[in-house]
C-alpha cells in the first residue's frame, strides 16, 4: 500500500512539475483517456472483448510509464531539469537517518 501511495504521489508531482515536457505528461493521460472515451479498437458493446482492449492499453503502457517515473525521480534531463539540492534527502527512499 505504501509503494502504491508513493507512486501516486510521484505521478502527481510529475504532472504538476512545470519543467516536465508536455508530451511526457500526456503519456500518463493516454490510458485514462482511452478508458473514458467511447472510441475503442473493439467496442465495449462486445462482452469481454470490449473490456480486454481497455486492459491491454494499461498493460502495454505500464512499462513505459514506470520507466518514465524512474527517470523523473533520478532527475534525468530527458524528463526534466535537475532542480534537486545536492544536500537534500529523498524521504521516499529508506537510506537516511535522523540525527
């Protein structure tokens, strides 16, 4: 549950970050738009098949989105500018101590 919550927080940070390219942000909206819009490869009026193509979009997009989130957390210049303070501690990782 903790990992899911951290992933959701990182997605929201990526979507709100003004330094992230718009095309990268839109990639997160593709699966959601495909699910909500009435246009599908296989119409939802076909039992099972209509829902399977929606699920397939999420399954195919997940590795792309997961990789992009990893690059975002590492401040990869392909995704965003490096704005991290070198002395800052990332609390989403468990490699810090409180003194």
